C-alpha cells in the first residue's frame, strides 16, 4: 500500500491502490483510512464523487515516527544480514578452534604418558592406526610380513612369556 501511494505521488483513490497493490477494494479503503489517520493525510472528493486520499511527500517518516514496531523492523532489516554473517563466521572460527584445542590436548596427553626413564620398547596400547596384532591379517601385511610370529600373538610382549615350560 505504501509503495502504491508513493507511485501515485501521494494522491490516490481506493481503486488505484487496490489495482496496484493487488488487494480487495474493501481492504484498500480500510488500509488507506488507517494510513490517513496515522500520517495526518487529507480526504477529498473528486469531481465524479470518488474519495481521494492525499498524503504528504514524507508520509513514510510520519508513519515511522508513530510506529515503534515499524522502526524496530526497519532497524532489524538493516542490521540482520551483517549480524547473521558475523554469527556464521564466529561459529566457524569457534568450531575450528575447538577442533584444534581438542587435537592439541590429545597430543599433549599422549606425550605426557612417556617418561625419559622408561626403558620399555614398543608403542604400547596407545592410539595406533595399525592394530593388526589384535585382529589378524590386514592388507598391510604384504609390506610388513613377519614369518617368525604367528597371528594372534601380541608383538609387543616379551618373547620369554610365549615359551611354555
């Protein structure tokens, strides 16, 4: 309705607004009467007896001054795109940062388990990406084939525990 009033130069009839805004005549009359009350618009009668609504050039600012909800909506419409961009950006940064912190914490915990005085050899049961000594043959056995040790035997145990007396 506001755009239809702007396009007509501030002097409109209910029929003009109804055709430009795509609403019914009843709705057009109702909305134009409300708009005229809020913006101090004038009503005139044309030569053919039709009611003409006359509004000032700055009727939008008069309407905005009367409507706090409209001001809040316009402010939101201006701020929302930038605010949502900042929100998405901060979420991405927080996600990457948390992944980096968790990865660093895992590395620190793994390295803190090691002691310089520890004389044992082997990797233990830490995070290993090649646990074939637990689950049997893997495709990687083609590269690391050990004919002297059967499957199902922990490669990190000492040999003397495998010998039965």
